[in-house]
C-alpha cells in the first residue's frame, strides 16, 4: 500500500464522508467525560480533514500519518486555512515525542489497517504513554458484522468525468479480514491515467479491543455505535464501532 496516487484522489473519493459527525462525536464525548481538552493528537490523520476541523475549533492539534503524500495534502490545506497544525511522519505503532496529551483520536477505520494483534497492543501502549492521567483515547473500527455482511465479496464502482474507480472487496483467510482492490482512472487532459491500490484491513470483535485496552492500563472503556454518543444499540446493527478509553 503506497498511497502515492491514492493521496491525490483521496478527497474526491471521500467527498461525501461525514467528517463533521466525527468532530461532533468527539466534542460530545469530551463533554460527557467532563474533562478539559486543549491538545489533541490525530493518529492516521490522512489528508487532515478531521484534524483541520478540530483546529478551527481552537484545539492545539497535531496529526501523524505513515504517508508523506497524505501529509503533504494536509499541510497544504492548513497553510491555505492559516491554521497552526503540526504534521508528523510517523507510524502510529511506533510514534514518539508526545507526553501529557489530553486526547488521542484515530478515525476512519485507521485501526483496521493494523492487522497483527501484537501491533495493535503496541499502538495502544504508545497512546497510553502519550496521554496524561485522565486523558482520553477515542478510535473507531468497522463492526465485525458490517465487514462480513456488507463489505466482503462486494464490488463498488463510480463513474464521473474526473475520476472513475472500481473497488472489489475480498475476504481474507480469517474472519474479519479483507483486501480492497481498487482501480482508479483519473482524467489527465484528454486522457485517463490508471493506477491501482491494494488495501489490507482486519477488524476484531469488540471484546478483543476492550481486553487489549485493559491490558495496557486503560479503564472506563465505553463502546458506541455509528456516531451516537448516547444511544447504545446492539452491536450487530452497527456499521462503525467507536471505543472510548480513559487513562
């Protein structure tokens, strides 16, 4: 997974993504926990859409991502918006240099890109080390049922003048594992440039994430579904799971 071409078309591909819902959910969770949040670290920030929205609300925020191309897109946006955001090229499984953070977030199923169980645990440990006492960690993942019933073995496609894509989602060897094979055709004057991406993701049952969080020292672990910070509907009805943990 290179993201080199993907970064150029990511915002077009995600133009209907509910970024404001992630921001609203974040602020509702902060309010529900009655804590003061001044500084935030966005893990796997991509092109910075959520990061920048939170920066506009006055938070001191930094974004880290493994893709320099994604970070370049994000930095361009923050400069255009005249926002003071720090963008850092790091792997979220090994990030360092942060202490006394009030909040860490990781959205848009970034955690589903960490396949190995030990790597997930390491990422949780890094977050725990970076947070202050009482700090919060919020992340989301695809629900196990959504992956099994709505994503795998499906083909999605969209055709328009600037960008056309064909996206095939295939099951991996284990339950909850999937491979996304995406072919893009991007308009370049009168021609179309083709490039291909392969994305590997895996989701685990909620209890797995809860257990790892407890093992790394988190407590007050709460589970939410589909951007709702109040109503707890059954997990099997949800598409996106949000997990909140406190240090």
